[in-house]
C-alpha cells in the first residue's frame, strides 16, 4: 500500500492494521498509514483517509526515518531512526541511533520507551513485525528488548539495544544504538527473512 519496491525514492514507511474488537464484539477496524512523515488513519465505519495531527517527527531538527510496528491487537510502536552527527552531508551508518515510542490511546500521544520486554522488533521492506523472543530458535543470537533492521546496506547489521556504551564520553546513552555483540548477515528478505549470526570464530544460520 503506497510502496513501490522498484522505486528507491518512495517515502512510504509503514502501515498497521488494528482491529477494534477487544471485547470480542463487532468487526470494526482502523488502518494507520505512515506516509511522507505524516500519519493517516482510516476507520472502517467511515472508509476514508484522515490525517492525524499527532507529532511524527522528533523535537530536534534531525533527519530521520519513521517506522510503525503493531504488537498484537492493541499496541502500536513508532521507531525513529536518525543520524545525530551528519558529517559534511554524508551518511555515517555507524552513528545511527533510534528512539522508540508507544502510542498511548487514552492520552492521544506517543510516549517514549526504553524497554520492549521480551519483544523483538524487525524492520523490513515488506512490512514490520513484532514478536516475542520466545518464538525464535534457542540460542539464535537475536535477544529480547532489541530492534533488527533487515534493510541495512551490504546486508550486514547489528541489533539495536537501549543504553549501549560506546566508549565515547560525548555519546548520549539514553537511546537505542547498535550493539556489537553479534553481527547479523541478511541472506534473504523475501519471501521469508533468512539470517546468519556471525560470532568471532563461527556462524549460525536460521
């Protein structure tokens, strides 16, 4: 929806489907679309798109990419990925950090979070996914409370975790940053995601 895999200039970032039958009654639903850094909503009772005024951009003037991830039927997360230290207009992939927020339905706003519990968020071209680490193979290397982008250049990446120490005093630890514990090589992204987790002297594929 709104995304052309052949068009690298697309601004589409994510879509989420949320059923509104929490109590087991009715078949109403809401579709949220994050497009060109704006949030749009479609309600099944109206079947028309409306732009929400909920802020989607960070307060700082940073160039960022935003991703929506639904968790179950009643939670929605927003992942903002940005480079806080652009160097001469060039992108430094090693310095990317993330901010994660959860939608507070009652307050009608995004609330920043630093803990996902046992969840793992997968950011990928063909839709973002949230799952419990308990559903993944034992000792697969993808741990709880982490984020994994399968769209990284050269098909090599690391999991993002909160509060990673960099050894640089100027770096803010109150964010999600790449952990260098285990390198992940993306072998395939369609029709299924295939990963190889590379340790110092061995690798494990799944």
